[in-house]
C-alpha cells in the first residue's frame, strides 16, 4: 500500500506556530507519510494538488475558503486545518483586526478535519465543524535546542519571560510584583528578571510597546542591573536563549482567548528543567503541571520569594516539571495521535 501524500503549507518558516504545529512534528514522522512542505500564498500549484492526498494548513490561507475548497474538491484532496488559538481576538489585543482572521472561521467550516490543542478550543471549533481532533503540542525533549543544558548569566539566577508583543497585557499582571521584589536586597544581590523576544521592527508602535513591556521588567529603570533584555532568535535556535533563565514565568489574563491557548510555554521551560510560575488559566492547568499558581500580585510576590529564599527548590521543581513534560508531551506521544488522525481520514 502506498503512503499517504501530505502537502503541508508553511508560509513563514521562522514562525513559531508553523514550527511547532507543522514543520517540527511532521519532520519527526517523515517515515510514516510522503510529506512535502510548500508555500501556497503564491497560488495553488496544479502539479502538487495532483500529487497530494491531504493538505495541512495553519488557520487559513489568504484567499477565500470557497476558492480553496473548489481546487481541493477538483483534485480530491482532503483539508486539515490546524489551530492553536481562538479566531475571536480581544479588543485590546495587538493583532486585533489582522486580515487573516476574516477567513479563519470560513476555513474551519470547509475542513475535512480540524486539529486543536485543547478541549476548550475543540468546543469552540465544534460550532463550525463536527470533525475535530485534539493534538497537543509536543517537544523532542533532550534533542538539539530542547536539550537540558542550561548556562546562566554571570552566575545570577534569572526569572525568565519568553514573550512577544501579543503578551503585553499578560505581562502587566507582573508589574506590581516585580516592582516590589526589585526593592529586596536579596533580589538585588543575586537575581535578575529577563525578557526574551524583542526584535527589530520598522513599526514605531511595535518599538513603543516593547519599551513599555521592558519597563515592567526593569521597574521603569532603563539601566537596571537586575534586568536583561534578550533579543529574539529564529525558531531553530530560540530555545538556547530560553535556557539562559533559571525560573520561567507564564502570566496569562483569564479570558476566553487565553483559555484556548496551549501549554507550550510550560513545555519550553520544562525542557530546560526550569520550574514555572503560572496564572492558573484553564489552558495551563488542565493536565496538572507541577507549577506554582499565582492569581494576584501577592501570589506572584510569594512565588518569587519562594525561589529566592531557597534556591534548592529551583532544581527540585525544575526536575519535577521536566519529568511531567516528558511523561505527557514528548513529541513521539503527540505524533502518535497525529499519525492516527491522518490515517483515519482515509478509512
């Protein structure tokens, strides 16, 4: 029996979404299927459609769903739409009004199958399509950039937030706690706050928002010796920068949009044996990760102090989180679900 031919759309190879939801997982199952990566933003190449059995895309293409469906039906190609967040974007979100969101739901309706990362996103998707599989994120723990090697900055212990501009409202949850902890002599002598993710942008609004986010972590002091800004790296090496931290933080505003997110940030910290402090939004706690939950400013202060007062807890909790992640979210496990999901399309 010939292998199923999988055409995977990747418009931006340096996008974290494409890397974690399409490129990296499919590269680990090349032996299961014939897989070809392609950018379809320049049109539908007929030779590839004639070759393919199934097309996998993230969220939506930049043409109307009805046009895409016409082409796929003509060549008898099935469509899998992978989504890792909700298309219903909050009013104060950085990507509100992004043009691709207009097609998002239309693509959910025409899909032969939808892949999501958690049950909340599944329930949302079932409004538009009754064929939905949960395929959690998984990482190749212990390999390449996901190895456990963990260098540190100048021997100091760092609270690390790996983020981008869409996380500004989440970062604001830390403002009061960081300001309070910065005044502690124990923190000043031994600890740092690190913000990973800043990139060079031609857009003034982007740079201004990054400045505001950095002001949260440096307590408004641009030359704060206890703050480190770490620039963004490409998806093939960004985890080496995550490993420069000692404790991960993952604040999330408790809203519907964030309840649809995955637990990827927790898994990233776990790969480096970094313990993680989380807000406790449902998307973070569904699988019971051994993390400290901080629901308000006092909780965040207490969590920071918990690790500052006894650094042995960093090692113990980091190893516990690493074990939990390996047991539940190794890419081999999540790809087993992915392989079965694809095969079941053709039964």
